[in-house]
């Protein structure tokens, strides 16, 4: 399907209105996290802990966890897709992890002012990619801290590309059925798609959340976030696990659409057997309606 170069102008206009870029950094890479309304700060040591809360790694009862994700993102509107992979390993008090994520956007064809397609330039597919490394250290049996370093590569057009580093810090505390987490993420300099531009701020955000095991198998979670650009977000979710094998999840996320924080409701299912996990999430409400995400993983 023919895509016009004006798509880039629309994307650039959106960036200018928000005074920030890399909104893909605010999208969960894990289907279980997404199904809980995006609650990730206190989710625990899942494979994408480097993105959610690196401090969780050192508090895990497992030694290793790894997962891969595929998502049909905004299929009714932007028709984007997400592929991601993440994992971690820990021994004693120290843990290390890594993740990769790519948000791919629909391709477009370069055209001239009279609408003629370029015979030289092939269709171009805009994308955002992020590479993350993280580490954690247990200060005591139920308290740990973490740090994350990230490199993001964004391509809006052949002549509009940007590379930017950032870092984050995190903490997690566990006591009985309560887990609490705090993260400060996406801290870095301005991103420039052109040398003479003023640049756009990265979506620096602080998140605080808690999860509480109400009864065996039933856990409720809540999270609040503040985007440094001036937006508030909140999320709530609940998960029920039957014999730690079959899981049902539901959640709701509220955000300021003008600053790239979406509002959506979510549903999800999961299964775990012999260390293998399979999770799925489905979004309702707003522009993200009908988005689907699947994650398969293994841990021991």
C-alpha cells in the first residue's frame, strides 16, 4: 500500500507537540506486564526485569530466566509490530540481565511533489530499537537495588536518524506477601534527528508501585508514574494463578494521551509447565484497542 512522505511530517509534528521522543520506551515488552495494565515496577523477576525493575533480579528464587515477545501493536490504526527478547542470570546477591526491543512502523514510498514514486529509493520502514543492560545487588535478604544502561536507535527517515544513551536506577523490597518497587528510567540528554535542531527530551519517568498477595494464587497490583514532561499515569491489575500453572490477568492503565501516555484496559492469560511459560495480552479501549502481545519464556 502506497505511503506518502508526509507520514514523516506527521511524526515530527507529534514529537514537537510532546517535546519528547522514543515513546516506545513506555511500552511494556512482556505480555504479563501488559495484561496487568502495564504494572511492572513490582511485578517481580520476570525475564524483562531489566526494563521493568532491574533490582528484582537479585530477589528471585530462580537462577535464570529468558523470554521472547511478538506483538501486533495498534493493528486498527498504525499497524505496528513489536519484537523483543530479554533475560537475566543471578548468583547470590549479584544479578545481570539484558534486553532488546524493536517497534516497527508501516513502510512508506518516497514521492516527488507531483506524486511520482522514486525509482531510486526503496520503501522505508521507520523503527525504534532499544538495547539494555542491567545489574542488581541485594543489600539484604529482602531489599535490593539495580541500575540499567540503555542505547536507543530511532529511524524516522533515511535522513532523520538518532542514537541516544540513557540510564536508570531502581529498588525493590519484599516482605511476606508485599512487594514494593521504585524506578527512575530514561535519564539522558536530548535526542537530535538533525545536527542543527534543538532536539527532543527522552521520556524520563519515575514509577512507584506495590503488589500484595491477598490469598494464595491471588495478587493485586497498583502503580503510579510521573513523566518529567509533565504527565501523570496510573495503573491497577489483578492476577489469579491456579496451582501456579494457569493464570488469568486483568488491568487498567490511565495516561495523558497528549504526552504519549495511553489509556487502555487489558486482559490476559498465561500458562507455566516444566519451566516453560506462555503469556498473552489483549488491549481494549482507545487507540490501542485490539493490540495483541505474546511472550514465551523459560526459567529455572
